[in-house]
């Protein structure tokens, strides 16, 4: 009987004393993967439509744990740089993804724009809102213009 209590105490101490992973590390580990673009849902004004990449326009986004990413079109390097992710304090499954020095890859683009009174377009944000559900990654521009927007749907590869 003494051995059972000793074993229970040892288990309680080792599990109770270990520090749980922060939401940041859990989400970063979840986000760091290879993601294949499956669909783009766009809306412009009152119209909405979906597009899927053509067979010769396969987009793969590789997010690495070391904070680097690679964007590939049909297996060919389009761009690579660093990425960062900030968790939404209200929802542990969403936050903002920033792909530094990103170049449009097939149907996938991350920039958003603003137009001033003189008609000059300015890129104001390259951060994407992130939601993850099982093996599906949803990316949407951090800023949605009045003219329209998009949601990019990626599947874990």
C-alpha cells in the first residue's frame, strides 16, 4: 500500500510541477507546417465567388519553427524570409500572421491597400488574420477594404 501512495505522490509532483506550454508556443507549433492552398473565397461589392488553384498553379506555404518561411509555386521557389505570429488574446485559435518580404504566389497574396483622396494607393498592412481548425488554415487580410476581400483556405500537407 505504501508503494501505491509513493507512486501517486511521484506522479502528482512531476505533473503538477511542470510548466505548461504557453499559448504562443502551442499556436506557433501548430502553425509551423506545410500548407497547400486549396481555395480562395473572394467578395467584391455585393458579389462573392470561390477559386481553386489550377493544376499548374499549386501553391505551397512552408512555415518553419525557426521563424522562416518559403512560398512555392509548382515546386519552384517564389520567395522566402521570416514570419511572426501574435495570438489574439480573446481567442486562442486565432491571431495575426505576418510574412515579411512576401511576393505574390499564384492566387495567394497578403497585402492590403488604402487609397487616399488623391487616388494614391498605399500598402498599409501585410498581416493576415489566422484561424486554424483541425488540419485547415484560414488566412484573411488584417484590413478589409470596403471594395472587397478574400479568405485563403490551406490544407495541411
